[in-house]
């Protein structure tokens, strides 16, 4: 294996909480609806885990970012399921002969507490990425009540991927 066949990508996403819960746009993370009375403001479904993962994969391939591939002013993408966006990014990776080696995701949120949902989120993420759970890590942290996240105004996510080019 050549050293230049390995690529690291980093993704980041952040969304503000909506002023009030919208039952038509529930909190969705890693493809799972979280049963909390929270909604995120976004053009798509607001799944910030999948958005950060998409950006990380695109970054590893030097293929720009999620905003270029899926602009937030494209009316056709309004409310779109982020799993569909991830699927398109994975198709691009396949076309460019890149495959995921592993992924590490960190969600930053004061609310909601994600530990009760961690296994469901992890299982969904593995399923969407088509990789085994021993190659995916998902964790959550708070900001100890500091900043916009600590004030419960929104949440953020970082994702780091290692990909291998088979080209």
C-alpha cells in the first residue's frame, strides 16, 4: 500500500435550534428521528451528523464540500433526507475508487443528552455507510454551558474519516 493512497477528511456542521418544535421537521441525527421536542433550522432535514460525514468524505477525496454539491438555495433540496445526500457522496467515492477505512464522529450538544440514543445512532450510521461497527466511533460531549451550544441555541458535529484510494 502506498502512503499517498490514504486520505484523511474532516467535516463540520452546526445548526441552530428552531424557536419551537416542528412535528414536520423533528430532530434527526445519523438518519434517526430523536424523540425530543426539538427541531433544527436547516434547508434539508438538518441531520448534522450526516452533513459532517459528507463533508469529511468529500474532504478526503479533495472534492470540495457539501455546500458546493448540495447548495442550500436549491429548492429541489428543501427538506431532503440527508441519507440521500450521503448516498450520492458515497456513489462519488465509489466512482473515484475511494473506500472508507474508519470514521470518528463527535456531536457537541448541551441538549439533548444523546447517550440513550447512541447505539441506535451508531447502528444507523454503520448501515448508511455500509461498514462494520468496529470501524465507526460516535461520541457526544457538551461545552460545559459555554457559548451558543452551552446556551442551548444549537448543536454541532465534527467527523473525521480515513479513506483509501484504490486508484
